[in-house]
C-alpha cells in the first residue's frame, strides 16, 4: 500500500521508544520524571513527547494539585481514540478506508464474519501496523496477524526489554481505542528471523495458535528473555535451512 503523509515517523528513535515505554509502564508521570526515566534532557523529552502525542500514541492532561497556578502536565497512553485528536482521526480514516476497500474488493478478508465492531478494530490495527511499515497479514479466521520486517530490528540488541514491551502494548492499545471484542492474547516473537506473529482473541474464543506464545501481559524481563530465545532459535533454523539448500 502506498505510504501516507500520516505514516509514523518517530517510533524507531530510541529516545522516543524509551519515553513511550515509560508512559506505558507508569501512566501519569510528569515531563521531568519521564526525562529521567529515558535518560535524556528535559527539553529533548518535551520535543519527543510532542511528536508521540502528534502521532496519537499518548496524551497529556493537567495534574490535579489543588494549588493555584498552572498545574504540571501528566502523560498517559491512548487507550481510547477520544483521548487524542490524531488517534481519533486515524481510527475514523481506517474505518472509512477499510469499508471502501471492501466495496472495491469484496473478497478482502478483514473479519466480516466477526461483526462490524471487530472489523473496525482490525481496520485500525491494520493501518497502525501498515503505517509503521510492518507489512501486516491478517487471518481473521485464525485471529492472527503476521508482521514483518520488525520495525525495531535495529534497536533489538540494546533495547530488547523496551522493544518487546512497547510493541505488545501498542497493539493492545490500538485494539482498545475503538469499541469491539478483540484483544491481544499472545505475541509470538521471531517466528522467523525477521517476523513476529500476533495472536488475537475474544472473550468467548480461544486463539488457534498456542505453542511458543507469550502472554501480552508478561513483564518486560519475561518478554525480553522470550524474544531473545525466539530470535536465536529462528536464526539457527534459518542457517540450518540455508546449509541444507
């Protein structure tokens, strides 16, 4: 799909990734606290947070201090598209574009059998991943989404705990931003050396893919350790295949 002017620009910047991770892990922090967590200057953090807000990935709200004067701002992840104008616009555009594409090509498999609300969630998730350059492939029957190449591939060695946690949380938040039954059940990191598999589910269904999956709610350390072992396994299997050829 052709790139759009609203494609994400800042997610591969390591400082922004650390800031977003800090917001996801402990919502409601101040600018100063987030700058310290990311290990960057306050002015740099302010600029990065503005980019993340402009891209619909977080929002800010004044703290209730009970004192006079301008209150400090707190930062939160976007769990509802109404919390951020950019997120709201992306969700509306994704729904409209998905409906248009299905009218042009009725055979497109974007979850028609799951109902309108789930279909809307898949549209939003697809556009988020596509805008990030991750080439999503949705299987609405198995409730899986294949993604490649890994957006954060260049940061994996130094930022693995941050990368896996942020990735899982972004997917979960995209699904939560619009009303619907779908949730992220598992992230299968490195099903190949350069791709991952997202496993979705609903309250009344169990995802089809179970083996080697990690629960999206695991800690950063668990996500990082699992992803490291999965990548090593995928790389080893790829090398073995190449030798056999």
